[in-house]
């Protein structure tokens, strides 16, 4: 009953604006020669700049452009089921543009696919911090919390998702699952069985009948 990424239903991603690397020149360019400057390669393509240094006349992609390239490569790998390779691409993209919530949310989904609930929880939490009005990020966080054995926290996350997007079927369905697990845990406690740290493993189906 592990709740993970629905690969056949692509989620909408938040608009990516005001990225930390947009409209910035390369800070590592030598300032010792004023003739060594950066000018736009194409006025209609702000993703590339031309290095006019006498030793090179090749276009130099900026960090945002490179990040999007790595993200796209990771998307393709994830769709093909190559999750660890996808993670590598997205980690590189996150290094280039760490404030893009979509990268952290996608990372969380794939971490759930490979069974790493703890790191999925951390990645999803970061996504909600960056985009608190993005319902899908809250759904992913709730799923990570469920898989980590924290249905109470998951309910809160699904509630946040529904507050932003009341018609979210994913949030409603997963919230019902969380409530069921909380109810089951209470039944175990009332019957005298020990439930360590009030946590319940989602993968344990015993007692579902």
C-alpha cells in the first residue's frame, strides 16, 4: 500500500520565476582586463551569453539554462523507470538552482519509489517551504509522512493541500488512507498491543480485512 508517484499522470509544476541565477553574470569572470566582458549571444535567447575573451568565442550557458537541461534529462529517466539515474540529474539541477520547488518535489517522488521515505520527507518538506501554495507538494509530503509511519502528520499535509486545491482527488483519497491508519493504530493501542512511538508502517497490511 506504499503511496508513491503516479507515473502515468503528470503533475502540473509551479511557475518558475525569479530564480536565483537569472539576470546575473558569472561572478568568477576575471576582472583584471576590462576588455574581457560578457555580451548576449542572441538578444532573443537570454539563456546564453558569449565570452568575448580572446581565447574563446564559444557560448556559455547560464545556470538556469543548465538546470532546466538536467531537469529534462531526469524527467525522461524517471519516466523510463531509471530512478537513481534521474536522481543524479535532479541533484545536479538542484545544485544549480536550489530554490526551484519542482525539483525537490520530483526528487521526493522518486525517493518514495525506491523506498527512501526519510529523504523523501526532507525533499518534500523543502518543496512546501519554497512553494507553500502548491497543492501537489503537500500531497507528496503527506505521502512521504505516511510511508515514514506518521499518519497524523500526513493528515495535516493533506489538509493543507485541500485548503489550496479543494477538488484534489489525490489529497482526499490519501487523507482517507491516513485516517484509516490512525483508527487502526488506536484499535491496536486499546487492545493492549504496543505501537512504538505511535508510528505505523504503511506497508504493513495486517488487520486491513
